[in-house]
């Protein structure tokens, strides 16, 4: 059973930075893709960024230039570095892992709150 555990969320002022981590049980090299999603109250879950096994990345337009996704295969950890945070970034952030085409594994989420 794969477990994903997020950490690093918190309260930050607009313009500030936060770094999220997602520790996986076992090797993350078995995943085709890993991603960060977020869900704000009353809104649908949306993808923030994903990273392929080979290291290629993609970002939602709303976070391009501000967020950076990365991973450490030796530490079995996925990261999301967030800078220039805005109040609209406030959401529960989830990491997800896709063994092949579907994100079959999800963490429990970590709350990010950005105050204006």
C-alpha cells in the first residue's frame, strides 16, 4: 500500500513563500507522474503542477513563474516551492502519484492559507 504524507503548509502573508513536501512510502521511481493538486472551499480540485518520471514538468497558468515542483528520488519525496503567494492560492494542497495513467494514490492534504 502506497502512503503519501504532505507537510509544510501553514499561514503566510501575501507575497510570502512556503515549501511543501510529500513523503512517499517506498520508491517514487515507480510512478510515471507525480503531481500537486489543490482545492479551495466551494471549488473543484485543480492540478497545480506535475512532474514526470524523467523530470519534465508542467504548471497551471495561475502558478507559472511562482511555483516550482521537484522531486528527490533518493529521499522518495516530492516538493512544491511556492513564492509570491497570493490570497487566491489559499487551498488544501494534495500530492498525488500515478503508477501509469491515473493518479491512484493521494495524500491527506496540507492547508495553505495566504492572508492579504
